[in-house]
């Protein structure tokens, strides 16, 4: 009788141990399932462009068509970085107020100088995955019928890069540039400045303070007495990259 009781107790202990093993095994399996499920909710690190991606606006011209009151913008973009660039995003500000965000998407106004895909401008067909703008090369862009007067443009370069064996269009936000734009109305001649303001001169039938040799700190970063880019002070009186400008008229020196 005692022996039977002993065997019965051993069987009960074994059952309890098996129950614990099953419980622990189930918990481990459930933990693995939950872990794999949670991984799908953890955001991956954003894809970055390599350091050394850089572009700048060589020159720009913005004029208002008096026949319809819309604005046209022509600009030339240069790759002054170390890597090929595939395209760019371009947005503009419509208020001349410090801190105004560039919210006006200009990609839909592009007529010459690239291919528009959604709100991105690429230099080659999107399906070709080409970074077509090589270091040192220029690419022009013409934007027509802009409904608002713009005061600056924000440009973010784009690159096609391979990630997980797939080509992806990557936004190079670390290489973003912001440039002032001077939109002007064609309203004067070199011999008739009656429609121009005090101190303004007439350049290409447009009234402007830029180019008169007087540095107006509100809206100008220099004024060397001309509207020619490439000499340190651009055609819209902006200080060009790696140049330092002082005085009136401004004298600009390359600082590298």
C-alpha cells in the first residue's frame, strides 16, 4: 500500500514539472512572436546622403509678365560637391518676412530643365535611376506662370542610392540651400526711370536697387555696382559662396 502511494506521488510531481516546461516553452515562443511583431513597428533609420553633396544657384532671374501678372523664374543650378546629384525639391516663400517657411512647391511650374515626378524634379527619367548632374556641371531650370511673387527659394538635392538591393530616391536635407530671389516687373527703359523708385536703376527693363553701388542691408548682401554673377556679388546682390564682400561699392575677395 505504501509503495502505491509513492508511485502516485512521483507521477504527480512529473506532471507538475511537465506543466512548468510547457508553460515556459509557450512563454518563450510567445515572446519570440511578439518580438518579431514589434520589430515591424520600430522605425528604421532614415537613409542619408553622403557628406560632400552640395549645390548652389549660379544665377537667377525672376520677372513679372505684365500681360497676366504671373511670374517667371529662370535659374542655373551648379553641382559644387563631390558626388553626382539626381535632382532636387524646390519650394518658395511668398512673404518677405523673416522666418517664413518655403511652402510653395514650384515643381509643377517647371517647363524646361528636368522631369517632374510627383513633386520631385529629376535630371533624367525617374525609371533610369541616374544621378545625372556631375560635380562641376550646371543645369538650368525655367519655371513659368508662378501665381505669387516669391522672395526666396529652398532647394534640397536628391540622389538615387541603393538600399536593401533597391534603388531609392533620397532627400539630401543636410545639403539644403536657401537663396533670396528678387522678382521684378518689366517697367522701365535705360532712358526713362520715371517708374523706378529713389536710387533705383534700370537693368534689363527692370527697376532695381541692386547694381547701383549702394549696399542696402535690408535685402542685399553686397552691391559691387553691377549685376554680373561670378565676381563674388551675384546678379541679385547676394554674396556668392566662398567670397567676402565689404564697402560701397562692394569689393569682393575670394576666401576659399
